[in-house]
């Protein structure tokens, strides 16, 4: 009994996401209305609001076009990456989002997508750091390390996108490791849980 509503929910969200993507190929994000989306998806307005608060939520919410799978990347990364704080899977995921990013590259929607990405990265890095701090006796404030890693990773991702994503996710991970880990590695051996 529970499977049918789940399938219907997934199908409806996919219709709405597809509708927004199709509209983004035709006009700027700021010129797209919820009415445009529901007409293209052929769903009722009330149905739209059951699933999404507004078009921003449809683009960058946890079930939105851009962010639906971002939160899963780091969980898999921790299991499959031998290098501490490997970011390869993050770059792989953003690479998969390249068609969407290119559609909104000259649109205010790109700022929304980047803000969403930064929030997800911050939460995942924070969780990883807290887990790491339980295993290591560190002296540098964890929030500072989290902010540093998040900001550095976002800088690299934005540069990569503007550069046309010419380098592979593996190459970008190597750049991250080279730039960041020599400084962070020793710091991790003495951080504490100071939060202010």
C-alpha cells in the first residue's frame, strides 16, 4: 500500500523537474513562473505546492533539480575513498550537473545552486570532521577547519566550472589534496571542539 504513493510522488516530482529543465532551455529562470511549470508538467497548482514551496525549492531544494542527489555523494565517498577528505565524488557529481549549470550559468539561479551546494558541502564536511575528531586528539577549532575546507572546495569548484570543467574530477581531487592537505593534516592532529 505504501509503495504506490511513493511511486506517484517520485513520478510527480520527476514531471515537475523535467518541466523546469525544459523551460530553462527556452527562457531565463527569473522569467519562469510556477504557472509555466505546472502547465508544462500538466499537474494542478495544489499538487505543485504539495511537493515544493516555490520554484527555488524545485531548483535547489533537497528534492529539486540540482540538489536531489548531492547529499549522497560524501556518504559514498567515505566508504570508497582511501585518501582522507577525498573530494573526487563531489567533482564527479557536479560534473553530472554540468548541463543544468550551463543552462543557468548567466542567470541568478546559478547563485542559488552554488549556495545550495555550499550548504550541503558544509554539513557533510562538518559531520566528517566531528567523526574524525573523536578518533584524533586535535587542537585547532573544528568549526574553523570546516569553514576552511568548505570555502576552499567551493572556490575550486567555481573555478573549475568557469574553466569549462577541462580537468577530470580525479585531477581536481589531486589539486585539492596538494593545496589543502599538507596544512590540514598536521592541524587535525591537534584540533579541539571549540565552537566560539
